[in-house]
C-alpha cells in the first residue's frame, strides 16, 4: 500500500496530464451559443470575447472535428497547436 502511494506521489503530474485530455474530450462542443457561460465579459455585454469557444474548440479538436474547431473560435488555429506543443513539452519533462 505504501509503495502504491509513493508511486502516485512520484507520478501525479503524469497522471494529471494523462487524465486532462480525457476530461476535455467529454465536453459537449455541439451546444449552441445561447448556453450558460462563466465568461464575465459575455454575461455583461452579451458579446463573445476572444476566448469564447476555446474550450469547446479544444474538445472538437480532440474529436478530430476541425471544421467545428474553426467555427467555434478562429483563434483556435493558433492557440491549439501552441497548447499542444506546450502539453507535449510538459509531458516529456514529467516523464524524465
């Protein structure tokens, strides 16, 4: 039991980085724009901010639905490859 706990403590970053894409993939990216949002800018003004649609776009990317990814937020073309690079870099750092 103590050995298992020690293994979890040593590998918690790898576990987190492995579970995170699974959690994001379960986000429903098909929901309409009139859904509830935590975005303070959208709640106050009613307009989308530059980040609106990013998380659902990331979910669409993980489902390999690139058309939906671009439709949700055009900046996903830049931010998702950058995020993927940072994710792989952190995963590689955690493994070493």
